[in-house]
């Protein structure tokens, strides 16, 4: 079910396990889509690398290995990898939004509680989580 050797093609295994959703991003070698696990309904993200644009699977294998090694509570983890005749697939946890939107949400929630801006306690919590992720990667 997983990649193993890049030369071994597992026909259709990604599409039998996941439904592909909207495109979230695009790069030189591929794109990122939302996807949903057909078995559990869990929403994930999938990086899809076009095999015609990648002559060797070395970069794909390296990205999978680094993603798995970096996985923690504060870093998005690689869950599975697949390969078929057209694409290499890396299925990852999905993170919605970004830090700026997160701070806007925190500020909005604080305003509902009658607090203006971000409190020191909230800022310490968010900063601690970011630093924990950075510490894990180093």
C-alpha cells in the first residue's frame, strides 16, 4: 500500500483510499489538494508530484523521510505515501489557516470576553507552541 520502492507502481491505491478535494496550492513539480479518507472521513492534505516532471524519486523519498522524522504535536506530519503511474502522493495532516489568521481569531475571541487585543497569557501560549515546533526540528 505504501511506496516502498519508487519503481514499484501500486495502481490506484491512493484513489481507492482517498477522495481528492479542492486545490490548496501549486508548485513547480506538483500541487497540494485537500483530500478525505474514504474509510474514516478524516480531512487531510495531499501533495501530488507529477512523475513526468520528476525524473528520479530521490526528492520524493527524501521529503517523505524528512516529513516523518519531523512529525510532532507542533509540526504537520506525513501520514502515508503512495505512487501510481502518474503521481507520487504524500498524505499529510491538514492545517487550515496561517499564523496571521490565528492571531485575528484569538483577538476576536478575546474581544468577545471583553478583552482588547491579545493578552500576555495567550501570546505566551502561542509563542510556546511555535518554539516547541522549532525546538523539535532542531
